[in-house]
């Protein structure tokens, strides 16, 4: 255990929660996220009936999915037997661009390991200390002598070096192997994304190439997966447990590979025995995680034949072995594992037998298509003020956007040093923090309004459509994000004009809202979602870390749990003052 690393992680958390000053990344890298391009579909599109599912049943499912605001879905695709029988995206969200996966990419690392096993270049019972001996001390070799590749795959390493600590050190492999354990190695289930990172490091060691290059020459190459980006650690290794942006359709390709027992177009890619073990219960997950146990970095149904690639905030590939149906969904909710209502709805609707085909039902299909088209409307229920404050009442406003052309405001106030255009969640995940907002100006743009956000060291202009979304790009210190924005005018309870600019970060689950109040004392409120939805989870995570870090509980106890909840609420909803320049 490295107490210094733990203390630095705690200090970083406190810094993020302190909105009166900018946060400095503890560790930086030269790597930058590129702009990810859209891709054409590969799988054929057919009616639900051609895959044995009725359009009426799909319509009922979608209405229930869309009516539950806790699910917060953004795009969803259904496939069976290599045919996409339904796909939908809500509002400005899209299915044709790579999306962040969070922990769902852990399952892809498992496939890379499975390929090495298939090639007989790796055995699951090999000791991690032997494979990565150059990062292992004599003490570690004895303490972790029983730790195997399979223990990493099943989240039973019990090593406590975690994601928070990884943000403040460069030597992840060494820190992992030097860390304390929390339980019995090989027996205690202890979910930790750094297990997956170590698997990625093992793939690099045994393949002699990067994780991405190895996948490109094996699994990805065989399946035609080319449009993706995987963030790397300060050591230059793909993060493994998170950091992957990939097309939803490419995730479906991976699910199909497993459903086809490791074969693609008749060619063996991964051994059937490995995939059978990977998608079967190897470790019992706590009941409060949800309806799934754990295999080899892949979740598997406790009581049915489903398996799952699961990422936080609603990024999921859910597959049903018995009927071959796959569901790829991207969402923006507060889910950390599988507690979201989506799982009960999907399991109840699709974990059953279906015929191969059904007779055509044009009337039901046309109704389904009409409903799906309506989901793209800008005025879907989840548009508008995403985080309304209790003291804000919006009234109709007839002012045109042109009323703001040429206006410019200096930014001040206690929150200005920590306020930036990127949602805080993106800044924290990317370790790419704003240097503080200084000026906001408005100008004319075709079909809407251009809003320029000038931070201390960079400037971004967002084009917000008047009643319709407009796509653009936001960059912070070289990281590029595709965005879609729209604007609207309203009035607050004092009849002052309020301009709301809603900006969706299309490759992520995040949506930001910039609300400008133009009363006698102008101000703005910057909000984001997911954000407050996740606030209740974070104090529990901190408390859990404290309990696991036996000797350093004093460090984490300095971050009071109630303080965390209050500060997170403020961090995700920042108010800044606007001073008229012109």
C-alpha cells in the first residue's frame, strides 16, 4: 500500500469539490482524444417481424423504456442473427458515432485474453508476479504468489489500488503489485478496474504489441472493427477497464462473436471453451450490484442465460444466449452497475423464446416507425431545462436570439476559477481540467446563435440552433468532443429574459446546460447531467474506499460524507456572475 498515493488521491477529490479554485491534474500525458467520425451501418436493417419479434411488442417496449426517466436512454439498437431489427436514438443522440463505454470495455479485454489463450500464448493459471516480474519486488512476489491471470479476470485479486489513485501516479503496474489486498486472493470478489488494466498489461507483454494493435491483428481485424479510440495510461498502455470509444454496431459484432461460440464466417477466433467459461458464473457478485454474477470480465445472468458488457451511467450490451437477441444501449443515468430499471424491463421483455420469423404486419410496423421518428423531435420530454432550480419559473418569451448579437460579458464570482465549458465529469475522467472561465460573448450564426466561451487558455464557440440542434466541436487542451446544441428564450419569475443553451456531448452520456439570466444583475448557471443523479453514489464509494484502506481511513475521513454530497451538488451546478462588457 502506498499511503502517499492514497493521500494524493484524497487531495485531488477535495480539490475537485472546491469550486473556488481550479483543479490541477496530478498526472498528464501527451495523448489527446481525436475527433471521432461517423460510420455507415454494416448489418442489414430489417423489420422486427423478420426476426420473430412483433412490431407491436417493440412499440410497447419502447414506450415503457421512454416513459421511465430513470433509464435516461439516448440510443438503442436490437439485433438477432446478424440483422438489426430495430434502432432508435432520442433527440440529438446518434447511433452512428463511437461512444464511450466506461467499464463495458472490460469485456473486450477479456476477449483479447481469450485470444491469447486460444493461441496458447497464455494460461489462466499463470502467476501475475511471474509474467510481470520486472515490476514485482521480492516482498510482492511472496505476498501475491497465488495471484493468477484468472483471479484478475474474475475480480478476485483483492488488490486495493484503484481508479482514484491511478489519477495521481504514473506507474500503474508497480503501484498495483505493491498495494494492499482486501480479502483472500482467488476467493473474495472485489470489483476494481485496475484488475483489467493489469490484464491489458499482460496482453501487451505476451503479444509484444499494444492492446489495440493486438486486437487489430486478431479480433477487431477479423470483425472489421476500425473506428475506435482507447485512452492510454501514463505508462502508454490502454487503460483496459475504461477509456474506450467504439461504435454501438461494433459492440454488437463482439456480442455476436460470443453467441456464435467464437467463430466468425466459419473461422475460429476465440476458443469455445474460453467463452463458455467467460460467460458463466465464476464469482458471486453482491446482491446490490444487480441481476448478474461475474465470469471473466463479463457479467452473466444469475438465473438465466444472458450475459452483459456493463458500463456505468447506462452503457450496456445485453445478449440472450437462448434466442440470440442483442441489445446495445447508451444512456445517461445514475447507474453504477445493474440497478437501473432498464434491466428488469429488458429481461422481462426479451429473456424468452421467440419464433424465427413472424408474418408481416405493415400497420403495426408503420406505427412503430412513426413513434421512432417522433423520438428525434427536439421537443421530446427530456429536452428543456435539465436541472431546473426550485426558484426558477420559466414563462414564454418572444425575444429573438438576435437581441443578444454583439453582447459580451466578463465572468466573475467564486465559482469562475473552476467553471469551464466541458462538463465536470468529462474533465475528471480525462484528467483535463479547465483553467477557469473569463468571458462569454454572443454573435450571429446561421439558424441560431454563436456562444463563445473564453477560458484562461482556450476559446470555444458553440453554435446553438434556434429550435433545432446544430452540431459542432469543442476542444480543451487538445481533447476533441463532438457536440450538438440548441437554444431557447424564456423569462424567469421576475420577467427577465433567460437564454438556455443545451449542449449534448454526443460521444459521451453527458449533456450540459448553460442558462443565462439577463436581469438587472446578469448571471449564469452551468449544469450537467448525469451529475446530481450520481451524487448519492459518490459518498458511498468514498466510504467504501475508506473501509477497504485499513491503515489510511484517517486520510479519507477528512472528506466528510455530508460535505461530499453538498459539494458535489454545487460542483455540478455552478453559478457565475456576468459583468457587461458590450
